[in-house]
C-alpha cells in the first residue's frame, strides 16, 4: 500500500511544451517492465500503474489548450519571423510587442546582435557568427519563451578610399610637442579616421618617448611595437603585437602603457624617491579589435588603426589627441577637466552644425564597450562579462535619437556605473561647442553609492566650511591639521601648520583631518605622509585587466615629527585621502578615527570617444592594501566616533 500511495500522490503537471516528449520519457520505462519474464507480483502491479499513468498523461496531452492568453501567445510566436535570419547584414526589428503580445528580448551575444536588434557585423576575417535571440512573450498572466537563431555574416574587407591632411596643434601645458601636419585615412562612406601606427607615435614625441619605441613589420600582416625600460638595474621589455589578418593586438603586459610617457613640466614627485618592493608577473592580454567593429588595415606599407584606438594605446597616461573633424589638438587631462577655454577651442568646428553619421555613432558605441571591457578598473568588482550587455540598455538613445540624445545616453550610462571616479566630462562636436550634460545633473541621475556620498557631503558641508587650517585644543595637548584636498601646494601648507604646532612644545597628539577630503594629487599625499613617518611608505597595486601586482616603497626627504598621529575620516573621505588612510593603517604610523571612508581605489583616466565625447573613468591600476585587496569600498576605522564631535574625538584620543 505504501508504494501505491506514493505513486498516486505523484502529481502529473505537464504543459503543452512537454507533452510532445512524453512518449520518449515513459514508454521505455514501461517496456523494460513488460519485457521481463521473471517479474514478481509487485512488479506486475507497478507495470499496471505505469500504464495507467501513461494513459492519463497522453490523454492530458491530447486536451486542447483553452487559455485564450496562451493561445494568443502561441499564435504570435508562430507568426513572428526575422527576415533574412540565416544571412543578416543589417539591423533587425525586435519589436516590444507583436500581435497584441508583449515581447522582452535577450541576446546570447549583445556585441553582435543587441536586444534592440542593432547588428554589429563581424569584421572581415572573423567569420560568420550565430546568435540566439530569446523572446519572452507575455500576455496578462500567461508567459512563454521562444528562441530564434540568426546568423550574422562577416563584413566586407576594409579598404582605404580617401585621405586628408589636417593640422596638429599642441595646447598641453605639461608636455611640449611640435605643431605639424598629419595624414588621416578613411574608408569609403565612413567618417571614422584611421592613422598609421608609426606616424602617430612620432607625432606624440614630447608627450611620449617616441625615439625609444621600435615599430617593426612582422610577416605579411603583422606589426610589432616594442620598447625596453631599465629599472633598478634590470631591463624589462614590453610589446604590442598587431595581427592585421585577425584584427587583434596582444600586449605582453598592461605595463606596456606605463613605461613610455615623457616627464611632465611639473615635478609632482618632488622630494620623493621610490623602489620596487615586490612584483608578480602579468598575463599577456589579447584584445580582439574586430569584436568591437574595428577592421585594422594594411595599406601601401602603412599599418592603419582607428585614431581613437591609437590614442588609447599610445598617448600616455594624462595626454590625449582630440579630433574635432577639422584639426587635431594635443591636450592634457587637467585641461579637459578644468579649462573651459581649451574645451571650447578644441570643440569649435564646422561639425557643430552637422549631425553625427550612423558610422560615427556605431564607432562611438563600440569604442565605449572596448574601453570599458579592457581599461575600466572596476569591471572585476562589478562582475561584468562585456559592457555591451550594459550599454544596450542605453542603445535606444544612442542610436535612434538626436545627437543630444546620443550624448544623454552616454551620460546616463556613465552615471549608472555608480562610481565616484567615473563621470561624464563633455559632449561631442556635433552640437554647440563646450556643452556638457553634467550641467543638467540631478540627484536622480546618481546611483545609490554616489548619492550616499553626496548626502554625507551635504551633511558635513557647513562644518567643513568652518574648519581652520589648524588648531590646538585640550590645553595644548592635541592639534588638528585640516586638509580639504591634495594639490601641489598642500605639502608646504601642511609643513607651515606643523612648524607652528611643534614650536609650542606641548602637543602630543596630531589629528590629520581628512573628514572633508575628496582626494587629489598622489605625490602631494605621499609628501604629507613624509612628515608623519621615517619608515618607507608602501603603495600596493593590482592591475584589473592582466592581474599583475606590484608594491612600491616611497621615501621622503621630509623630517618626520615624533607625536601620536591620528587620521580623522568620514564617508566623504575618498580617493587619495582614502589611500593615505590605507597606507597609514598598513604602515602602523597613524590611528584611524572617525567613520569609515568612502573608498576610491583607482587613479582616473580620461577617455575620448570617436565623436568627441569625453568621460573620466576608474583606471585599471587599482590601489590595494598590503594583501592586494582593493580599497575601493573604503577603510575601516580603528576608533568609531562622529567626525564632527570634537569633544568625543579628544576623549577617544586620551583613552587610547
């Protein structure tokens, strides 16, 4: 009776999609029982039960579906077709509804076919690509999915149709380059400029060490860009190997990008020396440029890559080449962030009155995915496979709307990353020069983490505005030195306050107040710490793309003051201030007091898009603690206390 009870309690709940396979599931089981000649009575009974189950199940399968919503979904699924599904070469329509039924689309490869039907054909040599599109059909409380398979054909070979000579004008303050003429190359019916790799590297001489870089053809379709750098008696070789047949480039290490930048006019590391403490070998990284729509071209012994790609690879850390459709400009990152006059100058051109072409929009979209996939420092933290999957959520504005819609889509993408080190910098050249969507930024545009930071900032704003450079309290026993940000003047200002404090002869505790400090210059940060410790100051870093780790010891010429050092932090403490907090905690030369910092682990990098838009993103050099764990999410305090409650801070110090 137990067996019968169990079998009859088994509920048969088979949908119309399962019914057609039921014979394959149950009949072999029945056959195995019925074919046995030595079955026991119990087995005979079980066989009868299975036959009964089969009969009931088959009867259920023969019943007609009566749910009108499900019937309408089935009709829509049957009637909907994708034209030329086996040989796609253009965008397709993936409707939000069909036959009165809502459809929600997903793609197995959003870089080739997005959920909005935007098609990126594989470049020549990549081969055709098959993509599975899944439509979830919904009508009231009924839902059913159906998969549609499409094949996207590889594109035609890219060829050079025209060339154009333009002026290059250097506006950078930190690097001296020669103004000159420069050749750009274009495909037919395309306004995305290409440059020769060797010529572009020579153009940048002054911003990079062009003379130390070797550019050598390899075989019929290869090009090798290499250089060597000597550090602490050892020679390291770095290379970028382009395969023009496969449309890919392989970097021996992402350290490739760090060793050829020329020195700036300003010595940001004045008074500091460093040495390599430890290093782990990096992994070679191959970037499939073809996946991002870039067909690199060998043309008359010239090796051509898109200008935007060349700028990303070869312009150095804080220098960029900006193209406004008429001229090339050399600029440094600080100008793009702070100098409205320079921004207006480089954006002013005849393009201001023209609309961006679809080719330029596609290139901009693809380039943004490329940069985010290989040069965004928080990609591992955010666990994103490819940023095509994220960008497609903004695709409607970036492709279908006006130029302003395109810019707004990029703006919304940048803010949706919810990263304080990532922001929208400026719009493209198709529109009024110097315009910026950030002028329309509201709290509703921000993600929860960035919004929480600004909530903390506004809560502390009035207290921050009233802080003096320094003050002495607790009967001369404790002093506060306030730093609201790090720039080249900060070390001298800090020393001046420190000299006045130490001259009193009574101060035992000094609190470096970083509670309102959002970051700044790294060199200035380390110089300030040189007054706090005689020990080496160690910086730990992990590359987010090739996983290499490195630790450096910095040494300062400053004379450290022997007192009990504290660092006061808050949720506003960010970036370089967060790094100083981490270094002090790891080094054991200061006690962290207040509230946990907000974090920020990457230096910033300016990204120029093909249409002239610019963003700031977290770079791949991710700062970490001594265990090489990212400090992106902040540093935990040793002593918790309100950063605005001075009396509580003094009590906590005296009790420590």
